[in-house]
C-alpha cells in the first residue's frame, strides 16, 4: 500500500516575505487544522504571506474546497491578484525590475505607485524582495518608506514558484477586506484561521504597524467577539497570537482552548534580540481522535 503524504503537482511557498509569517509554526498549525476533522470551506482573513494556506495546499488538504483569503493591506492584495490573474505579464515586469535593480532604481520605484494593477503587483513584489528585511511599512500618507536592504543577489523573479502560487490561487477568492467580514461569509462547519498582528509583549516592543491603521487592543477585542460569535454558530476557528495576559484573558471563555507553542520571531531588526517566544494557539474545537 502506498501512503501519500504530499499532493502531486506544484509545490508553492509564500511568494512574499511577511512580518509575522508563520513558517516557524507551520507544522503545529497544520496538525491543528488536521485535528479539526472535515470542513467544507477554508478562510484566512489575515492572509499576509499565506504560509499556512500554501502549506495546506502543498499537502493537498484544501483540494476541492472553496478558499477565501483576505487582508486589509491593499498593496498585498494587489500582489495576490497579479499572481492569480496576470501571471505572464507580472513575470515579464519582474524580469525587467531584476535587470534594472540598483539603488537609484529601488528608490525611484519606491516613490511611485503605478495605476495599472499588474504593475502595482510587480512593484510590491520587487520592493519586498529588495527592501530591508522584507518589511512592509508606510508613512502617514500611505507611502512605502522601507530603505533598501543589502542583499548581494536578491531573487526578484522566482518564476517557478510564482507559477506554482498562481495555480494554487486559481479558484481562490482574494479580497481586500476587514476581518469582521468573515462573519458574513463563514457558515457552520467551515474553518477559519485568524493570524492577527501580534498583541505587543510590552509597551515598547510593538510591531503592529502593518499598515497606516495599526492594530490596537480594541481591534483584538473586536476579533475576540467575532471569534466568539463564530463559535456559537458552529464555525471551527484557530487563532495565533502572543501569549500575553491580555490575550489569555480575552479568550478565557471555556469554549476556547489555549495552547502554548514556541517560535522564533524575526520582526526584531537586531538579531541579538530575536529568540524563542511563547505564542498562544487558541481553538474552539475539540481534537477528534
Ligand atoms: C501576522 S500577519 C499575517 C501573517 C501570515 N499568516 C503569514 O503567514 O505571513 C497579520 C496580517 O493582518 C493584516 N491586517 C491588519 N489589520 C487587519 C484588519 N483589520 N483586517 C484584516 N487584516 C488585517 C496585516 O496587513 C497583516 O498582513
């Protein structure tokens, strides 16, 4: 008997570097999704780089299921739509960016947002591959303001992976929307993975400025209320966040199970301040045996 652990076909991995990306926790997250048993549809309302989506796809665990990926970062969604819908043009543009890459070119590209959607997608992928630490940061006017990184030979156009991602995203609903809209979309039995910006470990360690809006304690509270409502409706949900007293209090209702897992966080620009940090995985379902 052959036991198949990997789906045949393309093996996409996130095409962007993204702060808070879940590569570190991928195995445990995948295990917890499997533990939820069968579900008809999959939602990720804080998709970022999509580490879990691509991980589940690679294993064939989303085969035949409608999937919905969303985020409020419009530039990020531009990139997903470009990869899904305009792949060949996107690859051509990225090859041009790669050929032209220099310090002057980086800052010229950073300074202007093109009108044409596929050019916006290529610009953000180019900036993501060449900027400092793959960060996404905008000033109060919504202008991307991350300095150039110091890579000797950044891979700006990974054509094979972009093709694999495009085929993984083919039938996927991709939208720029607030997480609360999942309430209008998810039905009983569906699965939702929430990966909001981390609640800061201390007042000075905040790294929540994913976009101009940031993500404050009131947003974490709104998210907990939505997770509670989905739980009442029979939607299965898994959420990751920092293990802080505020978060454990927010999910202290007995319908939630809080588990402690460890990951290395890469958002601190000083390598000596990176280390293993306890994270909370919160779910609203029992593990089926
Ligand atoms: C921790 S990151 C997600 C990382 C992702 N799981 C990955 O693997 O790369 C959080 C994401 O939430 C998005 N976000 C922030 N506020 C939001 C909101 N109100 N609604 C939806 N998405 C939001 C950010 O743009 C960011 O991409």
